[in-house]
């Protein structure tokens, strides 16, 4: 007697938050045969939406215990082709929500591939979105606690080609970063994190960028931003202050849920690195700054809290050799990322540095701050080994001319009517604020 071959059913799934919709698809799939779940990795999910709340290993463990799942395979890209060609399933089951939007082209490609070996696509009506939103909100409140938030930058660096941070200097800019996302050229795009900038904190308080705003004031402001956001935060700590105080700063930041601290290798009264004249600035010794890095590493409670060493060699007129020596030393001292700073209007300095440092056995991922060399694009940064880009002051710089224009128009016209088309409606700005 010839045994009938069991049919293979492929079910692609992120399984970030398992809800009734997922379970229904698995239940339907099981009626047709052996259920093979293609579980998306963090990097695959990151291609079209935000990083999942829990990582791949955690999602894998959950799925292993779901009744009806016979096999789980890794799907490491949003393109299904590799897994489908390998498995050649008889059926692929998916929710019908991908007929429009960013996944539309993926769907058409899947249908074309299945046709090659006679496979069929079965689409299940999408579960009521309102129920899922409530579920996600409730679960997010559990997962977005300080401990899990600390780890998110490390996960992003592991799963993205480049991670994009932009500065926030108050809670309203934090909300903007939290909610802003676009689908452009078949890509999902958003800022993955928040840069807590010393410069923008100082200027928004009407003070010079020379550490005149006390650290406690900056951390209180940051706390207000973090109350209304969930994205990872990188804190700009200037030179980190006295080495004896650094452990307390690290622990305070970790308690809030900050993901990383950036410390620059200058000493004394700070002036902003982008000022042309830096003759009053002093470079810290390599030995002393390495001690700061080691102190920061020892103070952190979680290995996922990252230490970013910011090198000011080019800012202070020193050469590539000095920058590379410092990078090697800081890396060996325990720095997790190297921020190479430059104030020239092209990326030539940082690219020359990256080319050399990439060959080092002590290489660490690189951070760029393209405030002066703004023509550089993210693909160029990726090609030169940069993993994190910080748009360090752009929201504050955008706000001032917009406010000035509106205020001048009111003075000119002796009323606000002419400015209404330039500004956000009262209703829209009120709706930006969460009601609870």
C-alpha cells in the first residue's frame, strides 16, 4: 500500500505578540497538513516595521510550545524566496492584510514562486485590528520597562545595517520621534532612537554649551522625555565629569532605562566641538580616559548598557595617527562603540579613520555625527563600517526659525490669521499627547 505524502504548509510569522489571529491561522493550517512556521528574525522584521518587543530566541521558545506547530525555520529576510524554494510547500497561509501597503509586492512574488511547483496561497481574514491594538498596548506596558529598554540599542545594532538616532530636547520632540514613520521607496523608515544632546539641552535652557546646565537638571528633563517614549536613548555626557562621580551617573541612567552613554576625551571647561577655534580646549591623556572607560564599564549593571568613546582628535587639530591610537586604546579599555568626531564639511577624515581602524583586531562599531558634513548619506556610512548615525541638533535648529517666522508674521499683521496655515492645529497637537 502506498502511503499518501503529508502536505507541507508554510506559515510566515513574527510572533512578537501572539494573539487569537495567530492561533487561528495555525489551527487552519493544521487542517491541511504539516505546519512549518517561518519565524522572522529581528533584522527581517526591522525591514518593514519596528523591532519586536522580544528577541528571536524568546519568540522561538514561545512558538515551540504552541499546539499545531510541527517545525520552525528561521526566516532572516522579508523576502520569502530562500525558504520557499528550499521547502516547496503545498500551501502558504497568511492573513489577507498584505494585499495592500508595503507587503503588496512581497505577496505577488510569493504567488509567482508557489506557481512554479503548484503550491497555493490561502488567505485568512485579518483579525479585528482594534482588539490587537488593545492587546499590544497592554503587553507593551509590561515589556517597555527600564530593564528591557536598556537592551534595545544593542539589539538594534545586531539586527540593522545602520541605526538612526535624532536629538530630543523636550517631551514633545520625544513624541514626534516616537510616532514618526514613513514608507518610502518600498522601505519602512523611522528613527530608531533618541539622542539626549548636551548642546540642545543647554540652548533650550538659554545657556551656553559648556556644561552650565547641571547634570541633575538634564537627567530630570530626560526623565520627562522617557515617560512618553519607548525608544532607546543615548545620553551625551560631554566628558563624563569627575571620574569619582561617573558610576553614579551610569547607575542613574540605567535606572531610567537609557541604553548608552557617550563620553568625549576632552578635559576642562567645555566649548562646543564645532567652534572653529579650539585653542582653549585640552585633550585628555589616553591613560586617564581609558581609566574613565574602565570605571564606566565596572559601574554598569547590565552588559547591554553601552559605553561610547568619543574621539576629539580631529576637532583639536591632531592627526589620523593620534585618532587611531586612541581608538585602539579605548577599545581595549572596554568601549563598545567608537564615535569619531569631525567638523570639516566632508566625511574625508572619518572615512580615512574608518578605513584604517576596520583592519584592527580591536575594531569596534563606529558612530558618525554628520552635523557639518551633512551631504553624506547613510549608504556611504554603511559602506565605511558605521553602525550608528546621530542627527544631533536638527529638531532644535528647525524649531527656532519656524517660531521666529510665525512671531514676525503676527507682529507684521497685528493678528495671527496669516500664520494659521504655517502651524499645527490646536486639535492635532492636543491629540499628540496620550490621554493616559
